[in-house]
C-alpha cells in the first residue's frame, strides 16, 4: 500500500493531535513525529503551527468557506431558505469540529495573541465566515429575495453565532442536541422570517 504524501500525513497528524491534546499542546515536533517525518520536512510545507492550523480548518473540516464564496458570487436557483439551511448545516459541523481544536488557545493568553497575530498576517480569522455570509445575504438583498432594509451583517452573525453556540453548549454535556438537519432547517426558517419579503 502506497503511503500518503508528506503534506497529507502532516495535516492528518495535526488534525488528530489538535483534537486529542489541543492546539496549545500540539507542537510541530510532535506533529512531525506522528506524521512519520522530520520537523524540517514539516516546515517545508508549512511556515508554522498557525499556518498548519488554518490548513487543518480549510482542508480537514466541513467546507464552509467555499460554499459561502460561491453563493455570494451566484446565489443560484435554490431559494434563500434552502441556501441558509445548507450553510447552517455545514457551519454546525465546522464549529463542532473546530471548537475542541481552538478551545485550548483560550487557556494561554500569550499563545492566543501570537496565534491571532499570525492569522492577521495570513489574512484570515474567525470573522471570515461572517463576512462571507454577509456578502451572500447582500447579494440576495440586491436580487430582491430578502427585504431591502435587512441588516445582513446582523443576520449573518445570528446564524453563525447560533451554530458556534451549539458546538460550545453541547461539547461539555452528555445531552444529545436536536439533530443537525432539524436544527439547520429551523434556524434558517426562523432567521428568514425576520428578513424575508
């Protein structure tokens, strides 16, 4: 059986370690060891742990960003409620998987600041999905499919905030939340009731 390329092995190892021991404790040395390569090989593919973290989010978690950008460019033939339901479904999965990875940053303020500085340098961060969803909702407003006075940024913040809160609220308890499909549909329907024509 052929071994995966080095970059893919590094991403797999980083994802696993970030999930099990947290971003703060997952060192590049441990990631490289788990990937079966040298730390120097890791640095041939990634500038550092922050870039590796962003790559894990973009390549190993549900693909929220590409969907939001595609919809902002062309909302397509589907209705707004259907699009919002799909966004909520993907966002729920994205936040459920990314929350345990990023949560350890909040335990170490210096690491959190360093990480935030690196994200700014990379031109990314947790605000990006809100801005992308805002762009999609503005396109829908321009197309006349939601009200002309809809606050698209507030609507984007509400939808994604609810998805992130669901991940946070149910991460620490044994209670089973409402199934994702039902949650996403109800969230989209409720949000749309406030901004639809």
